[in-house]
C-alpha cells in the first residue's frame, strides 16, 4: 500500500487518534439522539 507523504509525522498520528475519538463520540451521540426520538414517538 502506498503511504501518504506526511503519514509518519507525529502530528498526523495525533490527528488520527483525535479523529477516531471524535467519531466515537459522534456515534454515541447519534445513538442517544435516535433513542430519544424513538422514546418521544411513543
């Protein structure tokens, strides 16, 4: 697999770690919002 030019830089690795955490938070919030909307429909 071809590597991106800046892929080995520490700042790039930190950005990947932060992005993964933000996506996890977004997934959790989306699930909570969906559950809340479902509860309000009943």
